[in-house]
C-alpha cells in the first residue's frame, strides 16, 4: 500500500511539473525574464533568511534533542543575581 501511495504522489508531482513546464513554454521571452528576476530576488532573500536564522535553529535543535541544555539554562537563570520578585514573576523559583 505504501508503494502505491508513493506512486500516486510521484504521478501528481510529475503532472504538476509537466503543467508548469507547459505554462513556462507558453510565456513570452519578456514574461520569462521578468519571472526570472522576481525569482532571483526571492531566492536571494530566502538565502539571507536561512543564514540569519541558522544559529537559532541550531540552538532550538539542541534544546529539543538534549534535555541537559534546557536544565543547564534553568540552573544558569536561577543562579543569576536577579531579585526574587522578578524570578517568581518569570517562574524560575
């Protein structure tokens, strides 16, 4: 059953690719060049977004996979000389 589902997905993807290729070939050269410029701007911004968010993704992944990271953070925050009222407000005491 799983292989049948994979076949169906591949069939849908290949049909979508064929339709997109047909749509692209029906566009004029000017329309294609405009779409290429738009796509290059979008992908450039996506690259920067990924680069800027990568450190946070690593920290999040470590926090999700290694429980000791979160425990260390809680111990570190609890040991800081923060007034008790603020620690209680933040839920650290």
